[in-house]
C-alpha cells in the first residue's frame, strides 16, 4: 500500500453545505472516490491509498490535471485504489465531481 | 528435351507409394502416420490447415510423429501456428522453415526456437498476402486440411467454419499437389458440398472432433467504463460524423463495447439506419443485440463462432448460409471484402509510436498479424465511392491540388496504459529491437502510421487526416497519449491549438457526458443477457456460462 497526499490552494473560500459523494468500488483495476466538504481555508486536500507502488509521478500528473479541470474549494477527496490505470482514475474523479456538483446544497 | 510434367509425375509417384499403405480414399486413422511418411518428401512445402479458430489437429499430431529420418526439412506454410504439435515439428527436425500469419499462445516457445536456430521464419504475413503467395511462390506440395464431414467419395462438408479450406485446396489440388483431409465423421450423404471430391486425395476420420476455439466471444461482464466512454466517442465522433455503414471490427473488448452500445447509445442519438448496416465480421455474440434491434442488416464472415450456429441459421437475411441452412464462411473472400468494400476498420494494438505506426510484437513473443495489415490499410485500388470514403479523402487532401480520391478510415482504439501499467504510446516500437534480434529486414509493423486516420483513447480522438505536418501529427498523438511518458511530454499550447482546430476532440468537445459512461449503457451486461437477446438461440461454450 502506498499513501500519497496532495494539497491545492483554492481560488475562493466558498462554503457549501453539500452532502458527501462516494463513487466506484475498490477492486482490482478499480477505485473508490469520496468527496466531502471540509473547512480548509479555501484549499483542498487529496489523499490517495493505492495498491500499486511506484507511480507517484503519474498520480501527481493525474491529480494536478484534475485540480486544473475543476475549481476545487474546501474539499477533502479520498481515493482508495485497487491498482487502476490513469484512465480509470481520471474518469472516476470526473464522475465523482460531476455527481458532487449536481447535489443540491 | 525439356519435361513439362514433372510435378504430375511426382504426384503419381506419391499416390503409388500411398497405395501400398491404403488402396482406398478413406484412410483408417491408425494408418495416417505411415501414409504421411510415404506421401511427403524431404524438403516439401507443406500446408497444415489451422487458423485461429479450427485446426487440423489430428493431422498435425500425425505429422509430428513421423520418422524424421524419412520426413525432414519441411517448409511449413500455414495461417496460424497455434498448437503444441506445430512447435514439435521444429523441435524434432521434421520442419525447419515457416511462412505464416499469426502465432497464438505458442508465440513464446516459437521465439525460443528461433533463437536456438531451429526455426527459420520466411516472413510474417497478413492472411490475404499469404494466400496470394500460395498461388505464386509458396504453392504447397501437400495440404493437410480439416472439414466437418466427408462422404465416401471424398466430398467435404466444412460446416460453418469453412475458413481457409477452399483457398488451400485450390492452390494445392490444381498444381499437382496432394490434399489430405481429416474429418469428424464419414457419412453417406453430406448436408452440402463445400469441397468437391475430385480435389481431395485422402480422407480420414479423426479419433476426436477437430479443435475449435471460440476466439471472438467477449464476455460483456468484463467491459469497463473506460471502454464504454471510448465507444461513445467512436459512435458520436466517427461513426455518426462520417456515416459509417460498411465496416469491420477487430477482436477485443474495445470494439465489443461499440457493438453493445448500438441499441442503446447510438439509438438514443437517432443513428439507427444511419450507421453500421453492413459488416465484415465473425458472428460476434456481442453483435446479437445490434442485429436484433435492427442496426446490422448484413454480416459476411471469415469464420464462424462456437455457439452461434443456431442463431446464424435462424437469421439467413443477415448471414451467408448454404442450402443446408448453416453458415458458409471464407477467410480469403472476407478479407478481400474487408479491404475493398468496407469504409472503416477499427481495432486495437499493443504499441503505437508518435507517427501512428503500431505493433503487437513484444521482445519475448512472436505474435504475428492476422488480418489487421490488410483490413487496416487504405485500399489504393478502390474506385467505388461512398460518402464516408469521400469525406475522409477530402479531409486528408485539405487544400492540396491534383487528382481527388477517397480514402479508408483506419481507427486505432487503445487505452493509454495496458495491464500492469504498460504504456501503449512509446517513442520507439519494440518491433525495432525485435527486427535487430532476428536479423529481419524491416521492423514487423502491424499497421503503418500513414494508413491510420484516427487514434481514439480515453482522453479523446486524434484525427490524423487533418494533420498537415509531421510535427502536427506527433503533437496530435501526444495529445491523446494520456499520462504515458510520451503524453506527458506534450506542449499544452500545441494541444490546445489542435483542439481549437478539431484535430483533437475531448469527450466534452463531442458533447459527451462522462457520467453516462457506466455499464448501464451496455445493451447486454453478461453472456446470459446475450442469450436472452438471441431468444435462446445462442448457445455459449461452457467456459462462458456461469449460471
């Protein structure tokens, strides 16, 4: 198991009271993503636990692109990965984010 | 005085020696090995029928058991090297050279034998190319073929898996060669005649039915969301935009996902009757929902597929069938059809370089090509026009002056990483090192980059037809290469520029909502659901049944 942590400063300190969203399942080649609100002064944190070690550089690229695509603010995102390809990770993150944004505040 | 009948006389001598073993056309199975020792001469070119589906496995076993003192130095010509017996021929010194198209699970052992100097590879071909050579410079002296059944005169019934048999027999029987067939049974009356008796010299009833592999069955349960997303992009961004109605799919889960999205996603876009009407394809079980829902109107096949026999028999409006009702297939005609009469080929591969060249070669395994080089190549001899072919031609020419012509769409559909995080996109194909190791003259490229029109990955579609320079082409490929090293070395501004010009299109550029990319979008999510779609006519092999 490898644990990685990423932090991003936010553009605003907006606070929304949205319920947490969980998408996906942990299984071989798959992952689960949990998105929840957290008072992080506008910033966001992403925690990754992955079965596949040695891919920190690729995780950083995938997570950074994800953070660029979406305007993250005060979010705690937890990823529990069963050894997925970056394709699955990006898709699951985008699905989770769309799901989260679609939730009523 | 020059003699003009040496081959005919040689054939007569072989038949004379054979008559010492058996005076009949129907040879008992236990005499087949001796028959082969009498009929085959050292150094002969021998065609052992076997494709990736049916195999002349009994004759392969008999040949592997002959006395190498009597039969040796054979030059094998065959579509596929797939059975352990094929490898034994070389291990025992019975054969030392091979010209072929594809090697299946024995690819690793084969690479070892090449390294040990026990196999000399003539060339690795695409099917139609190898068949062509059977009539030019690789004509077999002896062909060992396989059919379903024979009558006592030697007429053959191949059943739905006719495959390569007519081609091999044609090349051998009409050039004074010897044709020997193994069949599952000898009967009084055949359901239909696929090969006439006077083209066949000997028939034997094999102790067990011939081996056949359900090669084209893909279990929908194993199709993940990334493949579904890619299939959505292909349907909306390529099939709909070009109006693709005459096409061929490679084998794999990527294209199976497309087949399973036709009755759902494509239907929701109003595309029924607009795309995917005419197919060159084995009867893929995953095509059943598209047939039942009225998308696919005709299907011509290189071979059949285990379990699909009754379904095909019940749908003669769709499939090509004989007077007995069962399917008739033909690999040579299918690959001619795929080359000249289809507007699009789509398939997967293991490695793609920055010019779009692709290869399935890895360093420790000789895989071969099968039909991909032929199906995935622009047909330079094509003259008939279709809207899709003309549009691709216009895109490729741009503002260039000179004679207008159309071109085929050749699409490579790949995830940027394969299993074990092996990158699909690379700077240099392993094929180069493979060539150097084997002393080949060219790297074994499956599809050349200049034949590829589109590359589809989970990141988007790169339209290579619209690229005007080599640099643009490289940027376009980097732009869909994801987080592979090649992809991460992209220039973001170059990629954004290509996106503005529609050369790279992301799912969002195509108006695709990624949330829809779930397994709920598949018309069938399991083999059992395919059976249900077929009204119980599809009978999957046991290993695909889990109920």
